[in-house]
C-alpha cells in the first residue's frame, strides 16, 4: 500500500535540510522525498511499506538541528490522496 508520511522537523540551515532528505531517501520503500510548507519545515516521504518509526529513529541519530515533532501517515485511497489518517505519532 502506498503511503504518504509528513514529518515536521526543526531544520535551522540548508545543511540540516540536506541531512533530513538524505535520511528519508535511504529508507526502504521510498519513492519520493521532498520539502513542504512555507518555511520548508516538513519532510514528505511517499512510498510502499515505509516504516515511520524507522524514519523517526533516523532523524534522532542525525542530531544537529533536527528535532522530530510529528508524523502523519496517510493512506492513498483509490480516488487519490485523501486525509485518511492511519496513525499519528
């Protein structure tokens, strides 16, 4: 099942954004990684079978200016991306 995970992460500089995107891109099952939000403070991960808990631990290990705050997993319904919340950490 394809899922979209949105994580609000405190990133103080361009280097922190790069680290966050690298951690997300290295996770198993990831098809897309990007930044969202007016301040580019949300990391978006789309993929099949992506483990949100493993992403959380990856951000914890990176440290630096990264502070994990929120993960929302949204399942893709047959009609497109909806707001069906599967889990909230």
